[in-house]
């Protein structure tokens, strides 16, 4: 096994988040508000799925596609370690955009927390991923900078999306139940605890909302996710959809 | 929204080439979207965006004024023959 045991729960949680958020983003293929944005958003989705695959490969210690599919798609709901913010459906563009921003702001901090990791594979992957993350975050910020406050409808819809999603943010910083995060920090797998990184995220969200003139309370607790062991209400439907083709013929070779 | 014309250049001596166009509200977002729409697969190492309204466009009827004058279309054959004759000392 490439990954030391202390790293595995954290890596699985990050992998599942990247996978689920990427899968949710892909729902916008062909539906983006204009062609260029459609391409950009789907490309970001592809990046996130790419990060998930790279992490699953580290966990499995193989790049075998069937093995990666097995881990990514064929687990029971309770065995996923994704957070609700990543799993959440975003059928309105405002919700998709706000989740993209909240998630990528967090993702950027989480990968930074892996730079210099005592696990060299994580350090190398983080350095590669962060080059893409700078673009993701810039994309989310630029679109929100231009839409927030542009028209009453845009502001109302974005504010409603923030009110819906902000309570899910604390769950993002809930470390996976089956890991010992303090041990992972002590071993240098990650530089800082989820609570510390989550605090930075909170400050960044607060500063940005204040810039946008949005007055919404930030939640310090949301729906209980019990160390990422409880799936959100829409997860089962999404999980079934992701498995739809495999279920037709689980033994098929592609 | 504005329309921007996209130009890409590979490293080395290749010139900038027109790659297409895109719509964006301003230059910053145009650059961001151009990266996604035109350079995801290493199509270029340098990128220019030109606001379409900044392009000076010639009138079609002013172009190719000499297309019906064959003597303007030198294919080089006569000059090449003259050079060959000089080299071989057979030039009269």
C-alpha cells in the first residue's frame, strides 16, 4: 500500500467530495447559461472528476479502471465519506454557482493543506491540482462578482442559494468518522486540522460576502453528518443514476 | 456581452493564427473563458483576444483589384528560367 493508514480516511473523504461535486457539475452539460460558460463549467467538472480518480488510484495503489470504478461507484451509501455540500443537487444555476464557489474556496485550502505532506504522492498531486484550482476559484469569483448585485433577480436568487447552502458548510469540515485526524496531523500527512482550515474558509467567506454586500449569518452547525457517515437526501437518486449503465451489465468490459 | 476574436500561437516561429471567437462580458472573463474554450489541450502557448469592434474591416469591393490582370500573377517560372540560363552560361 502506497498510502500510510493515517492518510487513508482523509484521502477518501477528499476523493468522494471531488467525485460527487464533479458528478453534480456535469448535470449542467449542455445547459450552461451561454456556450462559453457551458464549456468552462463542464471542464471544471472534468477537472474535479480527474482529482477524484487520482485520489482513488492512490487509495487502491493501481490505475486499473475497473478497480477505480468499483471504489468510486459500487460502495453502499453508508461507506461514502462525501459531505452534503458536494452531494447537494443544484438544479438552479444560482445554486450551482454558489456551491461551486463555496466548494472550490474550501478545496483550494484543503489541497494547500496537503502541500509538503509527509506522504510524497499527496504533496505531488496537490501541487499539480492547485494550478487548476487557481482557475476554478477565479472562475467562481469572477462570475459571482458580476452577477451579485447586477439585477434584483440575480441577487435574490444568489442570496437564496447562499441561504440554502451555507448551513451545509460546517459538514464540509467534519473529518471522516473512521480517521484519527490528530494522528494524521502529527504524522505530517496534513499540515493543519479541519477545524483550523475550516476557520480560514469561514473568514474568507465572511470577507467575500461583506464585499458583495450580502448579509447572511454563517452557520456554525448544520445537518448532522456524523463524521461524513450520513448521506444527504438526494444522494441515493444520484448514486443510482451514476450506476445506471454499469447495472445493465456489471461484467461488461469497456 | 462582447465578441472577442481568439488568436493562438505555438512556441517557436509560428505566427499567431485565428482560432475562433467567443462571447464574454469583459476582458477578464474573456481570458478565463478563452482558456477553457480554446486552449484546454495545449493548442497554443500564447493567446491574444481582440475585441471585434476594434477590428478595422475593409470593404469587399476594394479587395483584389488586380484579379483580372494575369501579368500581376508571377509564378516565378520566367525568373527561374533566366537564373538557370545565367548559371549555365547559355543566356543569350
